[in-house]
C-alpha cells in the first residue's frame, strides 16, 4: 500500500455538488487521508471557511451551443490549469463529484494516468460522468436504479448511498405529533428556484389562508425579494420567516413538517434522511430532465409527492388543502422514509478507496 494518501476531490457549481464534496473531504481528512478540493468560483460560496485553505479554484464552462468557441476555450484553459496543478500536487487518486466544473480536473488526471473514481447521486448519470465512465476505476452511485450507464461498465458500479453532510446523519429527529394541526412549510431552492417560488407560491399561500388553513411558511428567497414577500405575507396575516442562503439548514429542517423544493438529488436525499415529507417540483430545464427522474423516483417510492411546474398553480393549493385536512398522507410518507438510510455511505466509500489503494 502506498504512503501517498493525497486525494483530489473535483467539484464545483451548485451546493448539490459542493456539500457532498466538502462532507467527503471532512470524513477523509479525519481518517488519515489528505484531501484537496477543486471548484469553480460559483462553488466557492458554499464552502466553509475551514476548507478554503485546502481549495483550488479552477473555473470551467459547460458546452454552451450559443457560445461554443468561448466555452471550448474556457474548458481548454481549465484543462491546462488542471494539468499543472496535478503535476504539482501529485495525488494518489482523483474523486470526481460530477458536473461540468469537475470535468477538466478529472480529464487531466486521465491524461496523467492518475486513477479516477466518479460519484453520481442522480437517477440519470450526468453528461460529464458519462464521458468519464470508460476511464474510471469505480463508478460510485447512490441508487441501484440509476440509468444511462453503459452495460459494459456494470462491473465498475458500486452502490454506496448518498454522500451527505455528517450533521444530517447526526441530527436527532424531532418526533412531531401525528395529529399536529398546523403545517410548518419549508420552501427551499437555489437562486433560480428561490426566484420562481417567490413569484408563484405566495398567491397559493394567500389562497390557503383565505380558506382557513393553519400554517407557517419558512421560505428561502433572494435578498431582493424579501421586502415584497414581507408585505404580501403581512397583508394576508400569514405567519412566516424568510431567509437567504444559510449553512445552518438543519434549523429549518427541524422546524418544518413539510418541504416544497426542487428535485436536486442532494436536497432530496437530505430531506429523506431527516424524514421530512417532500413536495418536489422538478426543474423542467434540468440537463436531460434528470430532476424529473429524481422526483418521479421519490414519488414512486412513497418518499414524497411530485408536482410538475406546469401544474403548480392548479394542483398545489388542492394538495395542501388535502394534507391540512388529513395528515395521514404525511405520516405514510414518513413511514416510508424511515425504511431508508444512507448512514453507512462513508464506510462504504472508505472500503472502496482502501481496495484501490492496495491495488495501486
């Protein structure tokens, strides 16, 4: 077994990619490994200050058809930066977390013959991971039902579960009364979802209030939307709390008994492990419609309820009204969620990495 225990974790982009990467880095560092994160500028805001010193910024780009030559140029620059960075750091392995921001680092590692492990937490493998799959040593996945991986790479697939923040696994779940009358609705979303939800959901909540429903809203929104939302909710005498990005999302998880969210894989997995009923609204423009696949899987498993964005105005009010009158739907979802746990994910990863260390 080699003495080199340095691992590059290639990530970037949204919190859905960054949070699992930071969590993985934290775990590995506690277990005698030396992990370094790579991210783009977008992802930097999701990284705790304690990891900044072990983070390298390598900006890349998706392959934008409208700005194809600029995109290719930016990807090439990121690739060459990655080459120099990897030559300097000499890692034993690269751990790719998916997304276009991770691609140049992973591809540079392939060129330099550094062993690659990729991780996919969606139900449809992402484009970057699909390109990298032929060259990877292992393809670690969250669910056995994943689609889009060529059958010839079946032997590389290892089901490990969802990589989540350790605080999620350590969180003591609050047992809310099954007969609790008031809904505590948490509205979650990144910048794009927060904007759209703040434009559509308030009118639905106002209608709920007019029809005698008892509820409180905890809503994530953009800073520029707060004043308008405050005015609307105050005028309708809706009990609410607004917030923007927070590292302490567990505070809101533990205050809520229903969540309205997009269908990003990390967000859904966190809510599943915290046993909070979910109404998922997949982003219709998500790459290869992967959020729809995520949301449908959770709906089919009874972990939540899917409402497509095109049906939001017509269906969400009726759904909330039904849930308010009869909590059995929420109780059934929680019962199904209790059957699932990802708490062994880090041990599973440690075992797979250990195997590769001995092989290399």
